[in-house]
C-alpha cells in the first residue's frame, strides 16, 4: 500500500521535471523491491524554512522493508553497487548525481529488518522564478 502526505505549500522549486521524476521513481522502485507484500510505503513532502527567506522542499520515501545492513549503507550511492540479481546499481548513483546538479541533497537512513527512509531535499523559494 502507498500512502501520500503531501504539503501543498512547498514553494517554487526550479527543476528538470524528467530528471526529478527519474529520481523519485528510482527511490520508489527500491522501496517496492525491499517491501514484503502488503507492507506500506509512505511518501511525504514538506517545506523546511531556512535563513533569509530560503527553504528546502523535501520528499521522503519511507518503507518498512528489509532495510540495509549498517556495513553496506556507505556503498548504496556507488555506481554499480547492487545486491539484486538483475539490478544495475545505477538507480541511487544517478539519483545522487541529478539531485546534486539541482543543488539538493539525498540522504538514506536504514535499519536492517525495520525499513529505510530516503529523503530528497531541493532548494525552494516563495516567489516563482527566484533562483531559477
Ligand atoms: N529501500 C531500500 N531498502 C533496502 N535496500 C535498498 C533500498 N534502496 C536501495 N537499497 C540497496 O541499495 C542498492 C543500490 O540501489 P540502486 O537503486 O542504486 O541499485 P539497484 O536497485 O540494485 O539496481 P537498479 O536500480 O538498476 O534496479 C540495492 O541493490 C539495495 O541493496
Ligand atoms: Mg534501484
């Protein structure tokens, strides 16, 4: 099951729509791969105010899947690092490249056997066009 908790007041984010869709879809497909049947994946967005009128629009994808062992957490963004039979290990490496090119951040926190949260943060503005 998928639950959505979307903040309607994210502000304006200058982004390449296709590329950010690729990021969200890579993260979501990992969550689906890791989740047992019937478990819930939660997508939440929120705006975090920063200094001088700046803010960060964040999207969190949280699953209650198998999680990532602590010793592997440091390699998930490495190109071609995969634990899947038919995985390419491209998903998160490319996601990180895209997010970084948007001056954003992507972080992953996970506990083996409990689940994983991936958070994507992008700079946002209260006025259309600022920073675009
Ligand atoms: N939500 C998650 N839960 C558990 N493990 C994850 C999760 N997201 C990523 N991983 C681990 O990180 C590895 C790298 O993920 P990445 O998306 O880069 O490649 P992949 O999913 O293996 O291959 P592809 O994206 O081509 O299908 C995965 O193989 C998996 O071990
Ligand atoms: Mg993947």
